[in-house]
C-alpha cells in the first residue's frame, strides 16, 4: 500500500517541480521515487498478505512481483526519456507525471482484490496513455493514434463495466473472495448472467492485451504514438493487462474452465497467426514490432488456457523476457530513426560495422524475441509450451511451433540487415543512459536464459 | 409489477444499440455517444442489481464511480478529438511528414 | 400505473437511442441523447437509486452533454463539416455486419436475463428472505455516504487520482504551444 501512495505522491511532486521550472530535477526525482517504491515492495516481501481496506487490494507475492516488474520497466523507459520529450513541448513535467500516474494504475491492476479496483486501475492506466499517445500535438499520426486508442479503450471499458455488472448480479459482490465462494459453492446452479459476464470480461481484457480478434487498434496506435510511449504501452501495459487477466481468472473462474477455455483457445490460435503472418510482410521495423507484439500476446494467453499453479510463473518469465527485448528493440529504433530518419529494415543496414555493441544488444533482443536457446525468450516459450503440453493440448503446441518458426524469419531480417548488408554510414551516437539500459536489458536476457531458476521460483 | 428482468432487458437493448453505433458509425463523436450508451446500460444493470444489496450498497456505489470515470474520460476525449480535427484544416493526411524522432 | 410509467420511460429511452444512432445530423442526434439520458435517469429512480439518478442528470446531462454541445457550437464551420464527415479509420464495418454482431450480443444478454426468472441468484433470494433489499422508504444518500467513507474508501480516494490526471491531461492537450 505504501508503494501506491509513494507513486501517486511522486507524480504530484513531479507536477510541482514542473510548476517551479525545475526541469533538471524531473528525471532524477522520478527515478529516485521509483527506486524507493521498489525498496518499499522489497520490505513487504515475505510477510503474510491480508486483503487491505475492506478487501480492496491484496499484496500477495503475485502482486508484489508483477508490481516490481512494472516499476523496473518504467525505470528503464524513463532512462530512455532523457532529452526525448524536450522536442515536443517545453512542458515536460506533465509527461513524467502522466507516466507515473499510468504506472500507479498498472500497479492497482496487478494487485486488485475487488472488481472496483480492477475497473479504476484499468481506467487510470489507460486514460493517462490516451493523453500520452497524443503529446505530439502538431503531428497528425500521433493525434490520430490518441483518438483511436481512446475510442477503442473506452469501448473496451464499456464491455468491462457491463461484464462486472453481470458478475455482480450473479454473485452479489465485487469482492474476489466472495465471487470465488459463489462459484465454488454452486457448481450446478451458476446463473447464465455469470457466463455472459465472463464472456464480456474476456472481450474487454483481450482488447487491453491486444489479442485477436480485438487487436486491430494495436498496429496503428503503436505506429502512430511517439516511440517512447509505444515502449511503455508494449511493456508495462501489456504486463499489467496479462497479470490482471490471470489474477481474475486464477482467483475466481477455474471451476468454470470447461466454459471459457475453448473460447480462449480459439482466440489464442487466431492471435498467433494474425500477428505472425502480418508481421512477416511489414517493411517498417516499428510496425513489425507492433504486429509481433500481437503474437506475443498470443503466447501469453497460453498460460491462461493451461491455467494452473504454474501459470503465474510462466507469465512472469515470458513477460519479463518479452519486455526487456522490446525495450531494446524500440529503444534502438529511436536512435536509428534519429540518425537516418527512417524506420525501415534498410535503416539498420551495416550497423554492425560502426556500432558493434549496439548491434550485439539488438541481436540478443531479436534472438530472445524469436525464442532461440540461451536467451530468456527461449525459456519463456519453453515454460509456456510445457504448461500447455501438460494439459494434452498437443495441437496448440504444434501450431505454436509453426508460429515460432515464422517469428524467427522476420526477427532475423533485422539481424541480417545489421550484419550482412554492408552500407557506408556514420556511427550512431549512443548516449550514456541508453548504454546503461541496453547493457542491463541484454545482460538480464542472457543471464535469465542461462540461469532461469532465479526468476521461476518467485511466486 | 416491474421485475429485475425488465431492467436487464432494457439494459441489454441499450448496450446493443451502443455497440452498433460504435461499430457502424464513422464519426468520432457518434462513436463516443455509442460508448456512453454502453456505459449507461451497464450502470442501469448495476443499480437494478443493487436494489437487493442494502448491506453494502455495492451496486449504487459502483454506479457512481462509473459515472464519474466516464465523465472524466469524456473530457479527455473531447480534448483529443478537437486536437485531431483542428489539424484537419491545416494538414493534408496524404502528405504528413511522419514522426520525427 | 407504476408499470405504465416504467414502460413509457423504457420505450422513450430505447426508441430515441435507435433513432439517435441512425441519424446523420449530429446536433439533432446530441439533443436526442439528452432525452435518452433523462429517461435512463428515470429508470434509475425505478430501481430505487435516486442519488445515482440525480448524479446522472448533474454529471451526464449537465456536464458531459453540455460540454459536447459547446464543443460544437463554439467550433467553426469547416471543423463541423469535417466532424460530420468523419474519418473511416475506426471500425466502420458495413451496416449488416455491425447489426449482426450487436444482434448476437443482444440475443446472449436477453437470453441470460430471461433465464433469471427460473434461476434467481441465491443472494437475491436470501436478501429478499432476510428483508435486506432497499425499500422505497430507505434514505439512500445516507447509506451511500457512509459506505463511500468506509467500505469504498480506497476506490473513492483512488478515483481522485484519475480526476486530477484527466484535468492535467486535458489542460495540457488543449494548451497552445508557442513553438515546440
């Protein structure tokens, strides 16, 4: 709880700093505050968790671990933000404040214990991002991305609200424990309202996660928003969405598995194919990463299809691996775009000669996204697949392996462009914070690939 | 006698009408109105169920949260929409210079 | 009598909503939205949620809708034309597909609601038996106030974060920047 208070006070503090024109202090203060949040979570670790505030939030291990992941990812994103916002507006404090508010929402989404907190958390997380997607006011694509993101987000909020209303009607409470109690104690007499509510919740959470057939906003929004905001959407928001999804279904809906697993199974397969097939034909790296993030949403859904005690661990591992690589991928795209003005595959040609370390980091990220052994991405995929295999859904695994092969094809295009397509170009200047972020992300990706046990025993 | 089912059916109708508006209309404002219809339908359901919950008043409290949140997001939405269309006048979508990073 | 008024409100709400979504003229559509919101507020009163109904009128009708109308009336002609024409970038499904999908949802929801007669959820039955349903004589405002400050304290406080964020964000988006 102290972490949530710290985060929201931090955002207000940042706004005050902006008011008093202390621009240089913005980034250090935000980073310090986030580190303090991580420490506060660390102190909480291991204590027995009780639902707080009449059962509104519960900081169990699941919540703490995913919150810490979200906070650390935000730290990395903020490190990349040095000098980034200055070009779009003289008022940068708002951007930091909005990012921090959005993070507060994400933390609420992963630690809710009452549907009211889920709803409000999702709203806080999303409304901040609607604004952030449109911060380039002079840029048409950014504005349009903001509008599209808003309309799709609000649409999914409508589904979420209606779904919650139906669950409430059937079970008489918004509290997760009470809903679980309802499901467990009436195995035969579950009201049809409850089933309809589950369907609507799946629709709405799939929207937030960007899973097919509710993915169509993702490419345009990821493409149109400023890259830094795209990183935040593709990592922190996705992490929070899948964690919230898993938390709700794991807590409450396991006894009704026979009803919703087939629905999710179909969605997962569509998501994988749509994401990968469209990613193959893209010419722009930014759009390729956007489509590939859809396919990763598909892999993440595996954990919910094969829901069980190990799901949380697989999701944690997968989402960490995916987010770290995505930060490197999009982060390097910021640099490449600054240098060449283009975000096509050709913009990466010959990068390995002039920037060997940067290229190495990008290569590690792409290998991890493709799921090559010795990287974290491989272990993540392995955990997902073995979870599904344990449920005897062999067909799903076969389809997923086909998709992983497609993924290898387009991720390798970046590597091929960097290493095997010679081109005379100037070296890209990589500033200090970028180096730190790339180094850390690549290092963790490799370490987790070799010693996965560090992360798998946490929840 | 007005039963719960009556409320639920009215809610279902409003929800579907809103859904239709979002999917079929091209106009951003009308899409927004459709979304508001969906939210209103959900609030109607909440208060209809909430009638049986005099212990916690859960339905009505949640309905209030939903209304307030919807209002706040409409304010943001109008800011975004006006921003977009202000640029329609000056910017031709075909020759937008893509994002500069 | 009561039932008659209820049916009238529902018919007005649903009828004007149908007309509203099929209308081309936006200003007229928004005025119809007025009627929908008012009649839905009337339905809230029938569900014994008088405070929610008043909030609906104050916030939705008095705030949201007036905001929308002002936004149009204060904007110039070209902007209005552009808004009317709209962009084709959202869903923009053909009408029959949109109709089909919404009809599916309607069917699912209506089916679920009709089942309610036979399968009334246990908690409602228990509440009716124990007499803990909200009655017309209960003062809802008192109870809502108490519950917002006790059981729903955390969400109540967290909503304030959202409100402030929306304020900051909307102000920032509409601020005129000299030269970025």
